[in-house]
C-alpha cells in the first residue's frame, strides 16, 4: 500500500516534469508556426539555413500533404494556428487569399522575383518559391518482367497494356494529383479532359493520398508506373530505385510552391523575416537543389536524373481558373472515380 | 375502503418526506460526482454536440437543416460506402468470431498442450496499431507479395485485405469475451448431459453453445463496432474500396468538408450506438446466467479433440506470428524487395514524414500521462458513482456519461474535439494543439471499458466497507486510500495498462487533433505509409509494438512478483 | 436484565414510516428500547426489519417519523454523526489490514494516541477471545473468528448502540450456537443496548431480552421470548415463531369451541359472539400424553400416524377418533419409550386449555 502510493507519486512527478518540458518548448517567444506541404526531407536544410540567418527565430513545421494543410488552414480560419504558410501550392494560397486570411507584404528583393511567380499586387499576399511539375516513375525491373513498353506521353497511359499498372495521387488530398487533373482539363478542355480521365481510370490500380507515394510504390515494384513529380522521382532514383523518369511529351502539369503570411499572426516581425528570406538568392539556391525552376531567374538547378528543359515543357497554367474551380473539379472527380469500388484486375 | 385508498396518496403527498442532513463526506462526494459529471460533459458530451450541430450547418455556420444529409445521399460514391462498411464489417465479424470461438474452445475446453503460450500469442494484435496488419498484408499479398499466389490473382487492396486485417486486429477482443463466456460454464450441466448419455455433438449444441450464446452475441457486436469504425486497416489496404471511416478522413482532411465529415460521423454513430445498446443488454443476461452454485468446468484429456484443436489453434497462432514477423522483416530490409540485406535504414525516422523519433517520445509521454491521469480520474470516478450515498439521478447521469464513449467511434470523437475545442469562443480553446488535448481525448475515448473494469472490481468488494467506516466516523477518502484502492490494485493496474497500450496504438481520435510538436508514433505510421514510406512505417509500427509488449511484460512481472508480495493478505 | 424498571427509553421511535415509491416498507412504527436491552427484530424477509435497522443507523433515512437516541433527535443525522457500532453478516472486515489494524481502524482516525490504541486493541481482542490473532489477516481466520473481530471493531469506539445485521447467518450451525452465547454474554457484561436483525427465531429466542416480531412493515408483537413463544398476540406470530397447529372451528361459548367435531375448552375468554369462526392454535409439544385421566381437560382418544424421528424427539400426526380432527404432536423420546407409543396405536392425549390460543378468522385479519 505504502509502496504503491510512493511509486505512483514518483511516477506523477516524472510525468509532470515531462509535461512541463513539453509546454516550455512550445511557449518560447520567437517560435514561428509554419504550415507546409514541402517534403519531410526538404524542410530540414531550409530550417537550418533560415535559423542561421535569423538567430532567435525558431521554425515549428506543421507538415502534411497539400490537401490536409489546406483543409487545416480553412478549418482553423476562425482561429488560425499558423503564422506563415510556406511551400504550399499557389492554388491553395489563392483559396486562402479569397478567404481573406493572408497579409499583404512585399518582401525585400521582391523586384527580382519572376513576375509570373507572385501575386501581381504591389504588396503581394503570396510569393512563389519554385515550380514543381508532374513526372512518371517507371520501374524498369517490373516493366522488363511484364514486357511493357515505356510510356512517353499522357496518352500512352490509357493504352490497355497498362491496365492495373498505374498508381496516381488522389487530387482531393494531394497537390501533385490536383495539378495533373487541372493540367488535363486545361490541355484537353473540360469534356475531353474528363473523357481522358475515364480512360485512364481503367488502368489505375490505386489512387494514393500523397503525391510521393506513387513514385515510391513504383520504386518498390508494387505498381509499375507511378504518376508523381520530378523532385520525388529524382530523389527516389538517387536512392537506388530501379526506375526511369519520364516527362510526358504533351506537357507537364505544374504548380508553384509559395509563401504567405497569415493576417492573424502575432509574430509578424519574425514572419516577415521568413518571407524576406524565402525570396533571397540563398534560399533559391536551396530550392534549386530540389526543383528545376525557382522564383529568381538564373539560378542553376542541379537535378541529376531530370533531362531536358522543364521550363519549356510546362503547360500554360491558369492558376486563377484552377483555384476558382477547385471545389467543382474535386467534386466531379470524386463523383466519377471515388465511388467505383473494387479495383479491376 | 375504496375511498380511503384513493385518499391515501394525497395525504402522503402533502407531507414532504424527511431529508437526511448531509455530512462532510456527503458534501465532498457529491461535489466530486458533480465535478466528474462536468468533466465528462466537457470532454464527451459537448464535443459530440458540436459535431451534431455542425452536421446541420453550412460552411459559414448557418443552419441549413438536413441539406448536408441530402447532399451526402445524393453522392452515390459516398452512399455506397455505407453498404461497403456494412458488408465488410459483417464478413469480418463472422470470420473473426468463428475463429475466436474455436480458439477459445481450445483454450478453455480441451487439454491441448501450450495453452498458456496460445493465450499470449493471441494478445499480440492488441499491442500493435491496426495499421500494422494492413502493412504486413501488403508485404504478404501485394503485387510484390511473398505469397501473392495464395490469392489466385485477386487483389489484396480492397475488401479482401480489409477483412483479413480487421480479423487479425479484432481477434483478441472477440477472444477475451468468448473465453470469459466459455470459462463460466457450469460443469454440472456437462455431468448431467453425460449422465443422460447425450452425444458430444448434442452436448455441444444443447449445453456449450447456449452457455456461450450471450458471449458470442456480445463478441459479434463488439467486433462489428470495432471494424466499422476502424480507420487504420482500410486506410492502408482499402485501395479504392471506400468505407465510412475512410470517408470521414477524406471529407475532412482531403476535401476540407467538415460538415460532410460530421454527417458521416453521425452515420457512423448509428451502428456503433445500436451495437452498444445490444451489448449492454447481452451482458446483463450473461451475468444472470452465473449462479453462485456453478461449478467450474474442468476439461478432461481426449486425444482426438486435443490434437485437432492443437492443429487449428497452431494454424491461427502461426498466422498471427507471420503477420507480426513480416512487418519486422520488412522494417529491417534495406530496400524491399530488391535489396533484402538487413539494416536500420528504415528506423531513421527523422528523415521521413510523421515527425521522426520525436513522435515516438511524444507517444510515450502521451501514453504515460493518459495512464496516470486516466486511471486516477476513472477509478476515483467509478468509486464515486458507485459509492456516493443516495444522489441517484446525478449518479445515474454520470454513469450514462461514463458509458457513452463506448458508443462513440474514435474518429467521431476526434472530429467533435476539433469543432468544440478549436472554437475561439470556447474558454478551453487554449488546450487545442497541446499534449493536454491528446491526453484528454484519449482518456475519453477509452473511458468506458476502464470505467466498467473499475465498477466490476468495486462491486466485488464488500458493499458494507463504507457503512462500517462511517459508523467508525472514518472519512470516506481515508477508507478509499487505505482499503478500497489497495484491494482493487489489480484492477487499477489493469486499467493503467489498458490505457497505456491503447494510447500508444490509437490513431482514430487523435489523428484530427495532433499538432506539429505533438505528433504521435501511430500517426507517424499512418503518415509514412501515406507518403509511400511503407518500410519505415512498418518499422515505427514495430517500435510501437515492442514498447507495448515490453510494458505488458513489466506489468506481468509486477503483478506476479511485487503485487503477489504486496497482496499477501489474499493468501489463506 | 435488571429487574428495576427504567422509565426513560434509550432509543425512542415514533410514527416511523418508510416508503419506496408506492410500496410501504415501514408503516407508522412506534418502539421504545431501554438502556442495556438486547432487542431482536424478527420476521420473514421483506417484513421491514432491515429497513428499520437502516433507518436507525441512518443508512436509509425514513420517509416520516422520528428517532431519538439517548435523548438526542437523530432522525435526519448522517451516519457519521450517529453513535453506533455495526456488525454485518458478511463481517465486512478490511481484507488488506491485519486484525489489529481492523480493530484499531476507528481509533486511529479519532486521533487516539498510539499507546492507547495498542492497549485498547489488546483489550478488545481479549474481550472477544482472540488475543493471539492480532497480526493475522482476516482471510487466515475462520468465519466465527472473523465475526468476533468484526464485533471487536464495532465496539472499539465504545458506541452507545450496537447494531447486529444477521450477524450469525453466514456461519455453520455449531459455530452459530456458540457465538450466540458469547455475544449475549458480552452484551450483558458491557450493558450495551443492542439491536439484532434476524430471520432465525431460535437466535432471537435465545439471545434477546425482548423480541419485535414484524410483518408487512408493521410490528406484530413486542415481548419477551417467553411471551412471544407462549402467548403469541396474533396468528402471524403464532405461525412464525415455533411450530403450530391451526385448527379451524366455531365458538360454542366464550371459553369453548367445536373443532371438526371435537369439543375443546380453553382458559382464556374469547370476546366473540357465539358461532363465530375461530382458529384454535396448539403447539405440537403442548400435546400432553402422560398422566391422562378422567379429570384431564380436552381429553382425546387418538390414533397415531407415521412417527418421524427428529433427533431429540418424535414428530407425528394424530387423528382424534370419531372426529375429523387431525393435528401434529411432538413426543419426547422418553414418553415414547415409556408409554410404548407406536405408529397405528390408539392412545389418550390431552390438550391443556391454558396452552390453547384462539384467534378470530380469518387469520390475516387479526391485529
């Protein structure tokens, strides 16, 4: 009995100390809560570089896929938790802009930023960082075993030979998925675009939650072809996966990753410093390690396994249209493809 | 005569019945019961209410009646999920309960060797997040699966995978209930059957089966509820086969549609609620079956039966071990399936989604705090509800609140927590995004079972302890600390253990309310799998499993070593 | 008990009623209990005896009416403010505490000095005859020993009132008989006012100064064991306490009735009209069989039915020749041996008029 209470007490003391430790790390004054859809393996160097340049400011990342981060921001709109949104699809930032959640701010060095890659207002509510574009990951071991030709275009993917071989991200949750659907609808037109997806749907084995997953699944041979994006394709191949990377010849769907400050932030000074940093050459050099096109023109990219000039392959992308129609597109997509249940093998 | 009896009630109504003056103990206990009631209102009832009202609102918060429900049923894809959920849950339930019944029969009614080991193996699934079996099934039966041929060309992604994963995950839950039901059967009935020369088959159908009937029905409902509200398995292996639980997740996190999430949540409340009511009724009847004079049944060796049961149970146990083993294997392979050299590469969680190793330590802290505070609140609460004199209506209401979480799926509770606690008008808003809300939510999520465990333990001790201490003018809290708590120590540790393990493995409620600095291990499994980092997901699931298993082992040592010594008085 | 009559009751119960919804568990009970008295509440289950005890202890307060203990109105006081010790059928010993700690439980809380506690515990354990068991746990003692510990614990704070709730029901017959004597002895030594609830008439008859027989929430009779047994006030009491023949008949005069063709005289005058339907009550052991002569009242020639050997006596059924009267009788082994009574024999018996009790029919309507 006595033993029991004392050990319980000791236990309580330990846990309370632990709890206090947790609290104390979350109430430090210069903490900046940053919502991001950047990849988990990208954010470390960004954080390190920024904090080195701005001592005293500590970035707390909230990382998730584009759909979730957007959902979270909208859900919390009455009482936002985020100070800054960084590395989120421009279409999502435009949605937040429409909701009036963003603070107009012109970061230092805004004039150097590519005019196409920012909110056109003098004090923009969001500023682009880089462009990410769709790419296929094709598992060469599996395609060899199954004797599959390598697809070269979006159109190729609808060929019956690929039935059950393709994984693609669900546009509702994945920004990579959404930019593909948006690209098809813009390239082929509304009706033709859906017709294309109807055909493609017959070959799709799985719609994934994340934009990276199809490429990783292709790398593991779970599916032969993963529709993903160039950063993940490059990185996965670098990691030793037996894949080849295909950039479809009709043109690449793409979106911008951008940064914006929440109007409601209590850390606006720190937030502005992050926005400033995001537009520096230093930051852009870091982006360039991951992406072919960055906001500051003329910074060389270093993507080992991506061939060709991505800039020329990007489709003409109407972000305003995409943001405007996001709900409608997703509803239509969900109606057509979400409900069709069992994968047909 | 008639007039007199008619007048009587009037006469008594005129005189108010005497009211006992309240002593110190009464005031304290009543105050504590009310405090507990308020706590449960805030942590269970109001979040549910927030969810309910959200389902009748438009995105801007205006009341739109049933429009959300209309929209839901107008979308064939979503409405289809109901049917999917129902039939997959039914199928999983039937398979799981059948297997569990056979296994339980082997454990309780035969003399097959290794029953102790079989018991331990059967508990493995409880120690792992439900995502683990799903991940293992991908490695076993996926397109690169080790034994893909066993499915004869069918795909594991979809109902087959969901059913297999759910059967694995719910197996121990069904087993516990059925084992209990079989264990309390009365040996005298078997003696009677034997004396009447009933054939074994007839004995089975006339004695064994009816005796376990309520246990089976109870198991059916518990498993059905678990499956229809589980989110981990269909998330990982459901492919394009949508069920209600994944719909909520998609509606809320994928499509930002909280209203629709609330609608799906309410729909999910229905089967869980029905199951809850039926289960309560069944348990009451099961208790009635237990007569004080029952003689426990002791099985006799029978070579044929023992050997057959050993074979079947070995098969089931083997399946459980394989599923666990595959995750372990996958987590230490360098690059599945092309490079199988062992390495710890997949344990480098910090370079992956999900929050890295920090998630794991967060989980430890969260589970520890949940076990500590949860056990304290729940056991003290059960004591107050059971032992506070009179005060019937309040106690009844608090008891209802304590059982309510049993009918609330974790996803629904988590969603309710967002709606309720993330409302800036709520003075409790400050706990949103903290470790505290995870702990509170997890305590609420697992409140009912712990509460029932505590109540059962309290009912088993002498009901007159409180009277005796009151007559000796000893305050109730002294008797609580000196007698009730020590006597109920096994149950208290049981509750702490239950809360800890569930807090380590749960995904469903907390997935909506974790914050960047409070990511959890089980959620990291989900997020890593989502991002395609399947092997690291398996690795994290194994780390969670190992932690739960070690805790469990410590608990067993504690109960057998220290507790045995501290509870000397139990010996005669 | 002291023969000097005490005029001031220690416990005074007035107009006590308890209702559970529409059900009346206690119906306007009036009862006085004298200081140092041992009173048993006797009755079948559901008669209200436990409810009455719970009202006195404050566990379940009455709907109406008052209770005074030692001049203090305790009607609505909480349990802890009352002054009693209680012993339950289940012993309710704290299983995780030693015998010593169990007995000291109330003393420790009352802030009694350590040495004083030790002394008192020793004293109490000696009082109940368990001085050697102080360091054992309850489970290591027998049932009877545990109940004595419970008694010691209840006495620790020297309460003014001892409540015993079916204290012996869980024990086997032999232990029960011994403990009866011990409890009674202890109570008399301490001169402690004691109330015991029991459904066992033998227990009530052997231990009590007075017995309160209850039925349907009412008091049927209050009296000494002798009065209750020998002069039951109602047919219910007659039926409940001891074995009884109920013989239905009709009054001929106020002191004579015809019962199934047999004429029976009784010494008590029955104030009912001639021809009134009555029940004549006769205890089987009151059937006289020795020294029956011409002068014996209510002499009957009877045929002996099947003889049942009960252990210390024979029970049998007698049929009075020439009448429709059958009744049971108990004969001592001596009498059977001496008189050679056997099944089928015809013998002479007498029903002593003093021993016959007569009630108006129907039985349940007596008050």
